[in-house]
């Protein structure tokens, strides 16, 4: 099992937010790029639920999250209210379409 790391540029390290699965940062990036929509939503939900909000943007853009937010919402768990507030405010302020 790869070591947990906060260095999200290390493709061989296991990102701290994947504490419960054996997947490297490189594998996680590949999975995001190639997964079916339901699996991609699950992975993005895990990222948004477990990672620091500033680290989420290393893997996905705010525009992508906003475009698929309804599909992501069920995967956000305890962080759902945070993301609803943040993305809603960005939308009201014109940052997101």
C-alpha cells in the first residue's frame, strides 16, 4: 500500500483523502478521466467530502462541479451544506454560470 501524503503532485503517493482505499494520486487522476459518469460522481463526491476544499480544485474545476452538482449532491455527506453554500454564493456572485 502506498504511503499517505499531502503532496498531491506525487503520482505514486496515496492522497490523504483516500485514507480508506489503496489508490495512488496518479491512479485517482486516471480514474477521474476514464470512469463512467456514476463512478466519476462517486469519486468526485469522495474528493469533495474528504479533501480540503482548496485541494479539490487540483483535480476538478469549479465549473465542472457546478455543471454536475445535482448528480454529486448525494455523495457529499456531511459536507453537502458547505458545498451548497460555496457554489451557490459563487453562482449568485457571477463566478459560476
